[in-house]
C-alpha cells in the first residue's frame, strides 16, 4: 500500500488518481493537511496528515499497512522564500519524519527534488547529474539537504529512498502553489480566459519544463525499477523541454492567434529563476531506468488548451 503526502497539491492530485487506476483505489492512501471535496478525497482512503508530526505518519503507516511513502508535502520556491523558517520546518521536518518512519518500518520512499537544487555556480547548460550544488534559496537549500539526507538514510540504514529533480511542471488538474514556474501554468489559463497574460518572468528566461503526465510516469517508472539498476538515488535529473516564456507564448498563439503577452518581471521570482539551470542533462535517468518524456512543447500546448476547463 502507498501513502501519498501532499495529495491535494499539483503533483499529488494527478499522481494519486493514476496510482489508484494502476494499483487499485484501496491501495493508495491519500493524505494532506486539509480536505477538499474532490476525486482524490472521494475515490479512495483519505486522511488528514500534518507531516511535521512524526507520530501521525507512524500511525497512518501502521493503520494501513503501508510499504511505500510518496512524500510530496512541501512549500515550493516562492512560498519558501516568503516564509523561510516555515519552509525549513515543513520541508526538512516533514522529510526527516518520513525517513524515520521508513527506517523503523522498512518502507520505500519517493522524495522529489528539483532544478531548484542547483545554484548560480552550477553549469547552466546541460547541467550534469553530479555537479556543484550551492543554491541560494531556502527551497534550494531544502532540496539539496533533502537529497543528501535521503542518500544518508540509504547508505546508513538501507532505506530504499529514490528521487528525481523535477523541472517546472505544467498541468491542468490542480494549480501549483507558490512556485517560481507557476507562470508556465497560468499562461495557458489566461490565454483561454482573457487572451492576454502578464508574465512575471522575463521572456528570455530559459528553464526546464515538463508536462505532468510525464512527471507522473517518471515517479512510477523509477519506483518500479529494479534497485540494482540505480547508480544514483537522490536525485536523478529529468527533463522534457527547455523553454522560455516567449517560446510558450508563441506556441499558444498558433492556437489562440489573438493571444497577447506582456511582461512585468517580479524581481524575487526572477532572481530565483536566474539561479536555476536552463537545461538538465538527464542521460543518467535514461540509461539507468529508461526515462523518456513523451510530451514536447507542441503537444503539451495542444493538450493543455484542449483539456483546460474554464
Ligand atoms: C517551483 N514548481 O517553482 C516548483 C519547482 C522547478 C520548480 O520546484 O518552486
């Protein structure tokens, strides 16, 4: 059985439904700090869980005889920069609680990292799997510390911890919350709602992006991989495309010709984005566990515009 934390977030909302389709509703225990009346809560077991309370994780893991935790509860980069102390408590406090439960109960763990785990000194183009990581944001510090902590639990306690460094994720099921890459989601909604969007990131800022179906498949594929094949644990670089807001806007214009984008750069989120790579080298993930993104900018744009309900 799989316990998913942060199940009502941008990744969790789709991952829970996909896992329930793959493994059966009752095998996936969704959890989040709050409850919403939606398919995640109504289609199978759902529990309120504050991951900063370690005893609660142990209780749920025992109650549902969980063997795997997919740990998605976190504050994203922009929110973490606004509330750094809260971000440390949630992002690191929640993680150590999940790893302790995994150590004591012998659970498998998935913990996401991010392109945010890299900093200004990191090579920006085709960022290597192993390279300098000195991020300057609280989120980035949490991600690097999280990667190192997961590797520690693997080497010291044989906890089967695995992770990927997600690019910015684009989706239409649940909105992202407090991410620097949220513009890459908002731009699609605004193109349909108002045929115009004011982007808070500079038009030439190039970042790795990925459509959510590819991100969900990557989690499942990594977790199902024979551990002998994994030369890295936390965390694998993965990517689907390296695009600028201008690239996305131009692709949308092919479907919404009158779409207009203007730019009002938010200095805080721009400085976060400027510290991140513009493209990752994901060859290790391709070699070790056959990762391959299906969606590029063209088909992601077509799918997003076709699926968004406004
Ligand atoms: C964020 N969407 O913007 C997340 C992600 C790579 C970006 O970590 O913080």
